[in-house]
């Protein structure tokens, strides 16, 4: 699925670019780094909770990259929406 195909409320990681994309309810794309700030694993989209979750150590982030729970203490870095 290309990022143009993301529906409102959906998220996707572009692994080749290390970008985590989320389309909000207004159709706007939000982009953050998909690299966890704890141990640099790649986060995954949790469709049920609408969060970015790290499979390595359990850190969870909001759709816009803020830490929900650690061990990460720093948010996901902002990223550019790829063209």
C-alpha cells in the first residue's frame, strides 16, 4: 500500500525510508521517524490502539510520536512526508 492509499485512522511504516506515517481523521498525513529512541528498533503500527509500538522492548508512542510509556523517554523524531 502506498501512502496515498492510507485511509483516515490508518498508519504505516515505510521501512525503506524509516518513516512512520499516520493519516488523521481530516485526511492529513503525519510523519515521524520509525526508529525507536530507546534501542533503535523499528516501531510497528498498532491499529487497535492507534499507536506506534516498539516490538523490542515495549515502548509505545502516540500517532505524532510522543512517548506513552517506556523504556523510551524521548519522542520519535519528526520526519518529512515522502513524495
